[in-house]
């Protein structure tokens, strides 16, 4: 069977997702449409020669586009942050469950080789009990060069760095260690105005950085410090502090394990030239293909239920005060 795929999204969808599915054995990309073209989206979702609709729209369009795909009877892969609120996420989950199709969220970094290595260190007990996690990601991606104003900097549209990057971090924590019990954050907007594509300055009301503190249900504490508007980009670092040693992941390309006995083990993990999503996305596309053809999501594949759980944590972070998830 060939999996027939329709892609919504002229940005990430057209640049990364469509080419990856087109290059995946057993997949055929039938069409790619802009998320802003209402007629094209509606026509795509109503086609009978599709098996899967992948939604890579801005967050304010996630729910209507997912609902259109479900009305067409198609399996759906929706990008993060899975709507603007947990309320929207819950409605998408309920709708997908009622239709009875495969529903997945695009947390492709679960298939990044370095993160799979970290998961092995957690699962095989090498780290012992992980008591604390430190994650830093300082990027100049929206500042050098200056990124024009758009939905990413508009809170009402579902923009902000919590949803854009924090969603991947929260999913990684849940995938590796289980659910989040408590979450809070201090949000900041380092670049308060940006020129739009016509050159006019527009105010930014969505955060471009945040510092967060979380407690996992397992008792592990987590500290996150991140920005998308730093003056320069630094290597992303993820540290797991365990009772038997410390694991460090640098830029999703190198994992170092330092054991309490003084030994040090290092792994270089494959990364793609160009877009950092590619290695993980290629592996993830194969999982998506097999899930839709089989009619069931395999264990470990992020479904709309995972999207809702992540969205609840994001809402807690955006609330600006400590509160249970």
C-alpha cells in the first residue's frame, strides 16, 4: 500500500515535511497547500485520494484545519504546539477519537539519535535516579538577521517561544521521565518591535524567551533557560544529573556520560547538514506511514493525547505563576 499524503503549510510543511514524505518509501505526496488559502485547504481535506493530512499551519489554525481533515475521514498529523490552549487541544482529541482515525502530533525530535541515546541511559539505569535536569538553549535565530513580524510574535495567533520551542522540551521531558506535576515560568520579550514585510514596525506581544522551573511527577526538578532573540547563538546543552553520573547532550549531536567511578563515555550522533529537523523527521515519517497503514499508533508515538498533556504544561508556563498542571 502507498500512503497518500496531503500537506497543509507553505513554510515548514513545504520546506521539510513534504520533501521528507516524498523521499520515504511507500509514501506519495499528493498536494501541498498554503495554510492561508482557505479554499485550497478545504478542497484538500475533502479529497478522497488521501490517507493522511499533515497540518503545519500557525497555531490559531490548528483546530479548524484538523477538524476539516477529520471531516474528510483522514488520519491526521498535527504540528506542535497543538492549538493555542488546552481547550482547543482537548477539542481536537475528542473529535479525532469520535472519528476513529490515527491521530499524531509532530514531536519528531523523539527520533533524534542523541535523544534516543539519552533515553537508553535513563532506561538501562546507567544514570541511577535522575534528580535534576538543566536545559539551556540560547539562539539568535530571530535576531540575527532580524526576523520580520508574523504570527510567531503575536500571542493571539498562538505565537511565542513557549509554544515554538518549549513544546519540544516539554514533550522530551514527558517522553523520557513521565508527566509534569508543577510548572511555572518568567517570560520575556527582548525584541519589542519588529518590521513587518512592508517595513512598518509592529509591536511584539508574545515572548521570545523564558526561564522555567518544573517538577516532574517522579520528583525530578527541571530548570530551563532559553531565548530565540539572544545576540549570538550558543550550543544547546541538556544535562541529566543522576545518582550514578551526569549525562550531557550538546547541540543534539554529542552525548557525554560521566560516571561516579571517574569513567567518561562519549557518543557522536548523526545530525543532518542544513535543517536540524531532517534526521529525526525522516525516521518519524516511517513511523507515521506504518501507523496510518496499520490503523493504530505504536507505543511511544505521540498522539493527540500527548499533545493535550503537553499543551496543559505550556498553558501553565504561560500563566506566569506557579500552579499544578
